[in-house]
């Protein structure tokens, strides 16, 4: 038996199914929050790269219209 199965069997034997459901919900919510944070960090990095490239473009071509 895996450790998870042993823990689940212990919780079920004591009649704490609500606690098991709450624990699973907490794990899923934490995983979703971690995934969202990782995606937000990646989006922020891509936006920063875009702004730097745009500033480089502006520095290269500014003041040439007159």
C-alpha cells in the first residue's frame, strides 16, 4: 500500500471524509495558485522583453523625421 492509500484508509476508517475532501480541495487550490503564479511570472518576463525591444527600436529610429 502506498503512503497515500494508508492515509486515506485511516481517514476513512475514522469517518473523516469531510476532512479528506477538504484536504484534496486544498491541494488542488494550491496547485492551481502555483500554476497561475508561474504563468504570471512568464507573462511578465515576455512583456519585459517586449518593452526592452521597443525601447531599443525607439532609440535607433528617433529624431529622423525632420
